[in-house]
C-alpha cells in the first residue's frame, strides 16, 4: 500500500516506523524539518519530502496523486484539513484521514458529513485518550482495556499478583475455578519477553497477562489473576486541559473528583463548567498542596497535563505520599522506557493510542479494528471472515486446522453480531464471523491478512 504521511511528529514518526517495517508498504513522510527527515530516512526504509504539507507543490512532490491513503497528522489542524481537501480536489486521493485536536471542529460534525472538507476519517486524540482512561478506571487494576466488536468483547492486560487464585497454576485450571465463565489467555509477557500460552503454562507473579472475554465476564477473570481491587471512588486529576476537563465531566457523577490546574483563567472556567468536581488552582508537583488536599486518601491520581516531566514528577510524588494508584500521560518514548515498573502504575502513550485508531484504516482486507500494543511490538486485530470453504483458508475450518503464523493466537469470535464465542482448538470459523487475534510480533500482520484473503473465485 502506498501511504503518504503528513507530519513527522511523535504520531507521524511512530506510524511511519511501524508501517515501514512491513515490506508491502511504500511510505512517504512529509515535514518542514529537513534535519529530522534526514535522520529518519537513515533509520527507516521510507521516502521523505521537505515542505509545508498544505502546499500543492509539496503534495505533488510527495506523489499524493498515486497514493492509496493520506494520513494528515501534523501539529496544525488547519494544515491537516487543507491538505486533505487539496488531496481530494487536485489529486483524487481515495482515502484521507486527518487528526484534529480542537474540540470546536468536532462539535460540528456537519462540517465533514456534508462534504465541506473531504476527509474520510477524523481522529480526535483527546477523545481517544479520554475513552482509553475511562476504560482503565472502569476496571481497577487493569493495564490496558481494548474493545472489539463494538465493545461486546474486551482484551484486558493485567499484572498477575502473588496470591491470586490462578497465579502459580497452569492456565487450564481456570475452567475449574470459573466453570460458568469462558475466557482465553491470549499472551503472557514475562520480564519483557512474549510467551505463547498453552494449557500447561503456569502464570507467575508479575507476569503481564492479556486475556480475552465477553464484557460481562471481565471482572471475574481479573479477580482470578490478581487481587480484586475496589472501585476508584476518590480521584485527583492533575491538569485541566481538554483531557482533564473531559475526564472530570465523565467521572464526577460516580466519584469524588478534584482537579488541579495551574492556569488561573483555565481554573476559573473549569470551576464554572464542572458541577460536582472541586477545582484547585496550583501546581500538581507542590507537595504541600497534595498533602493539604489529602492525596493519601485518593484511590487514583491521574496526571494528564501537556508536560511529560510534570506528569512524571506529580504522579511519582502522589504515589510516595500515599495515593493508591497513579496513571500518567507520557509522550516521549525514552521516558516510558525509563520509568516503566517504577512508582507510576500505568503509563498512557497518546501516540500509540492514536496510532491504534489509524491502524484499522491502514490494514488490508476485512480488518475492522486494530490496536498497537507494547509500544508497537505487538498488535491485536479484528478481522471479518469472508468467503466459503472453497475460496477461504479459514471459513469452515477448525482453528487447529489453520496455519497461523508463529506468535499468533485467535482469542474469540463474534457471530451474528451478538454471540460471543471464546476460541478453542475445535471452534469452526463461519462466514461473516468477527475473528479477534493477538500477535506477539506485529511483523506477522501481513501473513495474517493474507490468511484471511479469499480466492478470486469468490468474486465470480
């Protein structure tokens, strides 16, 4: 697939890095920073173009006219919008995706629905991050919660704790512990290394376990893998920007929420908009302020400012002062590597969340959902099975018959839109099933896509 990416920021660089590693992709990256592009070109097998992404001459040099897809992810909403419009009007690019941050644009969907701007998919990073955090809050103790099939199935990552009913036991024992709940362990990451689980695999303390189950069974499975954590009833949010404000609005009806905002104008506006939350003007790294506001009583401390260093310091300070759980938004990958497994319980990567939203549109065939995991090394996918036993290599076959690439497991199937089937070796895949897969090595994506492709006779 020929893809032009506008913007070599964190999202643009991350998606270019992931897609360039797949031999079937032809990637062109556009940015105004020539030095950065030279550096990336030395590392990645990509083509680069220096210039402003909204200029027609730059788009022409990037061969947008021959591209299958345009991803506009520069730091300017307006540049992204204009670039998509020009790509359609001048070059007839078939698929145009734009990242738009300003809430004002999303407040008026008719701008895009009625064709004022020819953008096929609009992505709001703030909304994606809010939804991601909201799912983590809904399942205390989770490291990652991913939706498939419209939320009917969820893939959840948890850290196994000593003393959990299933910890120290082989995975096959989970059926004896929960005879009325069907679930599947899709993957285990132990000391950073992926383990493909079998029935004999023993879950060890500190394992990062990804399991898949119907939404109504998630809490029961989590309780088997670790200690059952009580809901987050008292939440402190550091940062009153778009993300902090959105989270406070979403959470204040079911939890006691305090928001710390440094800017006095923003703090005043927040206080007027929020109905139940307490808004505090101050610095979230101020130890006296946190003590005065009883941070030690908080079930959850969320650091969601625009400053990585502020988020790291405030979350670590809150944890040291007694906050039960801490989460922090961290953009820079180097920081994520440094602080992982420290006092911060969950690190939230905006660029990987945004990349996950883009992947479903980039993937070939019948891929409806894709999520980037473990900083891009792994991936979870939802693919619709099409064809029949004559034209498809998966339809009409048991899972044990499939030639799945190494490191790939099928976790669940959603059939007829609402029937959730946890995958076992004898499960037969039918046409139109939504198949949910986990890939410990994302380099196997193309092999999975090819496995689910149908022969030409299916279209005859």
